[in-house]
C-alpha cells in the first residue's frame, strides 16, 4: 500500500505520518517512512534547492520541473523497490502537494502538473490523509520551528489560506482515496482518527 500525508505547512502531518509508521511496524508490518521533496540521495539534494532561499528564487514552472525530477528519483530508488518487496510506504507529501502548491496557490498551472505527473511519474497513492488546520495556527507552528527550510512559509498567510482551500477542493476531486482529518485536536486524537480511517480503508 502506498499512503501519503498532505496538508499546509505546520499542519502536523509529519508527526502523524511517523506515528502511523510506528504503529504499523509495532503490529509486525513491513512499513517505511519517506518524504518529499526527498526520500532518496538525489531527491534530498534537489530538496535543498527548493526549500531554502528567497521565495522568488524559482518560478512556479521551474518548481514543477524540480519537484518532478526529485519525485522521479524518489520513485525509482525508494518507493517502487519498497512496494515491490511488499512493504507499505508512508510518504510525507507527494504529487497532491504539487497540485496544490504549484498548480493552485503559486499559479494557475494545475493542467501542467497533471500532464507532468501522467507523463513522468504515473503513480497515485492508494490512500491520502489531508490534515486540515487553520492557517494562522499552522503558520505560527511552522515558522516557530525555524528549520531554515521556510521558503514556502515565507510566502505568507494569504498563500497558506489558498493552500488550505486547494487541499479541501482536492479531497472532493478524489473522494475514493482522500480522507480529510481535523488537525485542530491533540496529537493523540488526530492519531486515533487516522488509525480508524486506515482500518476502514483497508478492511
Ligand atoms: P515539508 O516542509 O513538508 O518537508 O515540505 C517542504 C516544502 O515544499 C513545503 O513548504 C511544501 C513544499 N512542496 C511544494 O511546494 N510542492 C511539492 O510538490 C512538495 C512535495 C512540497
């Protein structure tokens, strides 16, 4: 199974993705955690170009090319091999982030994102958790981390609001695989909602 976690910056999806992996591993399942951009040596190198520096460093079009280059390497080196040996792959962000960040919030380029995805990647997730949270709360959390990877957080609150709306629209476009989770609760409550949805999806 290929499971992805999506959401705006600071939504808590990384914590939740790692928690799901720990739970599944504790049940004896073969399961790996990975992330985008990144998850393979080459893709981690591309990640640094994307998440650091000035917000104007790249155009949305260039970002689409870079995210796809990173994704293709990640797919070849990490995701496909793990799925082929029967492991469950839990990925922190995937193409839905490109659909929403570059395809909707940065610019009106959704058609280009879908075209690139069909041509160069061709793999959708089986189940996608969208962690939904108020952008003001999330942005405070994201920037407070001061990770040095704040290029997209630096695009401001209006950008995060467009992202939230974009993810909620996306959930409506892909109702079979997308599950929206209310992220404005304790870490434990969100974790338990995710486990319930996981059991329902794969029962
Ligand atoms: P992260 O902070 O969740 O690791 O993600 C890095 C940043 O990259 C985050 O601000 C979202 C952004 N991003 C895109 O803009 N498009 C994409 O396709 C992906 C995977 C991430």
